[in-house]
C-alpha cells in the first residue's frame, strides 16, 4: 500500500517552513482507496513568492486547522504505507519536522517519483512534475496546489509501476506488509483480491516472487490455486505469504506481461513458459507458375506469416481462411494429387489449381490474407480496454516490431508519437510475444487498429 503525498509550504529558511496545504491519496497500486486533503494554518506568514506560485494566501488559512489538529489523520492514513512523493526528500522532511515539533517521531519508508522516473523513463528534458507529466500526456490541474499535484503523482506512479518490469518497487512494498498468521493467511489474502483482468504475483515471506499468472478474474484464479489438491499447488500454498497484482484492463496486455515477466523474474513455480508457447507457423512461397502457395510447418524459420499453438489449430484456421478468401486447398497444401482440387468441383475454388484463374488475380487475395494477419513492416497501434472506464490501452508496433504497451486517457495522446513512446512500457519482441499478438488479433477482429505513418527515429 502506498500513500502518495504532496505538500505546499510557507517557504523560508530550511527546517523553518510551515505546511499550508497537504494532500494524501492512499493507493493500492490500482486505485485510490482513501484520501485526505486540507489547508493547514502554519501559524506564520507565507513568503510572497509562494503566494504568487500557489495562490494560497494568509487570509485563506486564518480559519484552517493547525497541524496538530490534522496530525492524527495523517498518521492513520499513512500507517503501513510507503510514502510516495515527487521529490520525496522534501515532503518527508517537512512532515518529520512538523511531527518533531509535536514531540512525535514520524517514520515511514519513502519512494521518490523523480528518482524512479529517471531510472524507468530516461531521456526526458525535465523531471519537474509539471514538465514531466505534460511530456507523458498525463493531465494536471491545479498546478502547485497539493491536491492537483498529488493526483498527477498518482497517475505518474501508476505508469512507473507498469514500467518496473523487474518488480523492484512491488517486492520492496510487499516486504513491509504485516504478516498474517499462517493458519488464516490464505483466507485473508483472498479477501483483498479483486475480480479483474490482470497479472498476479505470489510472494513468499521475504517478498520474492514464486509464481506469476494472468487471469480475466484474479480473485477466482488465485482461489483455484489455494483450493487445488495438486502437488504444485500444495507446495505454493505452504510458501505463499502474500499476493500482489497489476491490473491490465484486457487479456492481451495480461498475456504479454505474463510472458515477459515470467522470463524476466524466473519464479520457481513457473515452468510452462520456459519453452516457446507455439509449435507451428504459416509460410508462403511462389511456385513455377507464379502462384503464391501457403503451407504449415514447424515454427522456427524466419518470415512466417503467423504462428499457432498446435498443428490442429493451424489447420483449422487455414481451412477457415481458405473459405473466407476463396483460396485453393491444393495451393494451401491441404490437398494432394493432380488436376483440380475438390473445392473446384463444388465451385468454391476459382481454378488456380489448374491455372484456370490467373496467378495475378489469385495472388491478390493471398496477399490480402498475408497483410491482414502479419504485421511485418507495419506501424500501428492496437487500441483495447484500459484499467479504468476513462482509459484505453495502446499496443505499439513499429517497423514490424512489437515495442510495448501503455495507457492513455486523452485521445490527443495517440496522435503524438513522442508521447506514445514515452507512455509505452518497453517489452521484448520475441517469437512468443508475436504469437500472442497475432493469435489475439485473430480472435478479436473488432479491435481498433490505428495505422501510423512510418515513424521518425
């Protein structure tokens, strides 16, 4: 659990500043679950330049609560939380100073989104909150007011959690979670899990990830782990101390994230993805008569059109495409022999098998199939559901290579390639990710695909 904080102060000498406004959003990694926002009477004058910057003046604070009146609420909302702030050294120092004046030692673990951004989103012109979120397309209202800045920091931190593929932020936070009693821990864990689409992580008592999975309903899937009598499940039940999760909003993002993070983190109980998750692919060649032939073979060779999880699945899909694109079964290697194919006799083939249909006409339909189901050399965004109602996900393919997935709230963001590249969490373009994308697009033909012009380097 995180407490995202922003504080406005009076300005003045170091360690003599007073708090004028504070905003705290308690954030579980997916959504805000509690919040506290208040003006604070600092019992001292505000520096003129601060008034100009924030718009908060002495008159506004005359009837505001003093710090000792809000201190208890601050302690309660930040308890068992990691403190998160943009330049956390400043906000944490101010809070500790104010509590020391009350004779209370306020201690929390803290994370700085400035430092995290420099590590996870390198190459930005500026890491000040205003300029950084503007570059990333994150909306920011009420700049230099605690609530507006804290809300923007929540959105920024959510993006940083997604970009932290090694899960160092998450592992550190799990270590701080209070440990449950062994006999009731599984029940308590399940109570806190949501029924959403995403990736989940099973942790041991040290915070290490021992298993990664994905599901359209995380709570239901983890319940199956905890109630299964299989040997592997029983072993995990003994070791698991907590479960964390990351919402993805859609199954494609969950599949890709699971694929990458299992390979990245190598959890002890994940073995299924150590090998490639596809076995067969569709290829093409041109025969002596100039007709493009399609054929299924073991995956592994370069320049495949698309891949499949099994030979049976490959044949089923190819038969469906033969009917859709009115192709010849013999030129698609699903029928042997000479003379016309069976489909020609029932008027479903136009006669390419006996050269009755010109190669040029036949090849147009084959190329249509290839272009539809292979994203080689393409530049496009695949738009899908986001993690929240007002959000969408964007999968970027650039020059035929899968680059990663990001999330956006505003439509104008997907029209700016610099913002697209900034919000995208980079992911590996391996054969498994290509298979996952192609397979998902075959099953979800209504997804919005935005073609992009060749992207500038």
